[in-house]
C-alpha cells in the first residue's frame, strides 16, 4: 500500500512508456542532506546522515566520516572495523532485496509471484539465528548453498568469474531451487543488451575525484542530475574497483547476477580483491583547507559525500554538505534506464510490464516507483 508521507519524504520515480528522454523518468526525491546538517557540529554529521539514509546507514556514516577526515587534512582511515561493518550491511541489503523484492518484481504472474514469495519467506525463516559476520560464516555458507544457490558458494563464484553469462544460463536452467527458477523466468525480458554502459569508476583516480568535487561544489543541483565527462553514467555492484571487465555485464539480467555474485563474495572468507571484507573499497581526498570528499562502494553502487567545514577542531560545524547517491546516476532522465524506456511501446502489456519491473529491479532505485501508461497511473510498487 502506498504511504503518502513516505512518498513525500523519500520521493518517488515516475516511469512512463512511449515517451522520449527526458520525459519518461522523473524523480521527486528531495535533497534533505544539506538542510539537515548545515550549521550542525561536525561531530554530529555522520550520525545524522546515517539516520536519514537508514537502510544503508553504515555506508553513509563511513562516507561522512571519511569526508570529514579529509576536510581536516587527516589521512584516510578505512579501518578493519569499518570494512566489517560495510561488508555486513551490504550483504544484508543484498539479501533483503533478493528475498523480498525479487519474487515480487521478477515473477511474471500473480500466481508465480505468490509461489516465489512463499519460497523466499521459507528461506528467510531458515536463516541461522544471530548469523552475522564474521560470527558464523560456515552457517551462512550452508544456508546460501541450501536455500539460494543449490551448491557451495565458492564453487558458484568460481563459475561466475570464469564466464558470467554462460554460468548464469547454465545455473538457472539446471538448478532445482526457487532463485534460479525465478531468474530463468525473467531471462526472456531481462537478458537483452542495453546501450553501451559508461560505468562510473571516478573513484579510481584522485584527480578525477577532485574534478567531481568541483562540480558538486560549484553547482548545488549537480547531485540531483549528475554527469561525468559530458556523459551519463551508471553504478552498481558491477562497477566495483575490484570488478574486472564490467562492460561484459551488459544486460539487466547480468546486473542481477552481479548483485547475487556480490552477496556470495561478501559471504566468503577474506581474500584480497576477491571476497570478504577486502571486496568493497572506500576512500577520501582532501580538496583544500576545510573541504573534503569521501566515497564508499555501498549496496547500490558508488556513494559520495562532499563537506565544507566552518571552523576547526571541536568547534567546527558543517557549512555545506552534498550527498551523491547511486540512484541519481542510474535513474538520470537522460541515462541508461531512460534510454531503454524510450524504445519501449506506449501501450502497456503484461510482458512489457514484466520487462520494466526487471529493468528497475536490476538498477534498484531504493524508492517507490510508479508505472504510468499514456492515460495515467497503472500501479505503484516498491523497488
């Protein structure tokens, strides 16, 4: 059921078929971050932003802390504890989306939707009590094997790394479990090439991060409709610094696979640039006295915080704060999702609705979206 207060506070996406860019994808998500923290003691900023973006609160807390460190001229500190908290939160967010959202959005009919939801809820009820990281990795691996993957997580990931598309096809077609069956049913509408992806990797280079910070600083509206080097860009689990060849994951179906692969990576023991707490990266860059930028690879993609301080030491307050989240890249009115939408028919049908739901789920807007036909609203749903 739609919640008007939630739509007002969190915003909503309007998705319209049969219209060209920029008229087929409209966001009403407000920019609360600057208003919330401006003038506040800088020590309060990480907690305030973590509360505002509570689904990924640890990522925002970490990102704000890194930006503040940089603004103070302190070295970037991505501690082992920070890595563990980011790993755990991202893993849980992927689990939440896969078990709660995917059955609702990827199933083709009401009947299959109910069946997959029942299977997912059964899997969740079997989740080991108190399981976390690194408390019970063996129990988590056993649960993934039995209730999601149909086999050992390490073997699943090795196959994915060798040939993502071939493995997804083989795994979905041959594994008797609810999740591969669900993804197999979505393959026909989601395994279609998208426009050549411009994957956001700005965090690979301090110089490029400074250029991005300049745009955030000079244009208060930049974080609502960002662009990079004159192009729209996309970000997600397929665009990590440790992810080789993200361009090979060029369909919505493979982007769903990338999210599942990251869940598996985060459940496995630590291995440099491959799994555990060493998979996700974070960092910062000092932009000058009192200005810093922090970045974190979080569940939906690259998160960036820019902050300017007023004062120093314990008396410092936040003079300006800009949060640049994955949603604004992926659902830009001129971006990749909008490019796909403008190629679709204006008349809605069940297969077309299925395709749009799969597309939106692959990019995960983290807010409600409204699917519109030529003459008004068809349905609202959470993504």
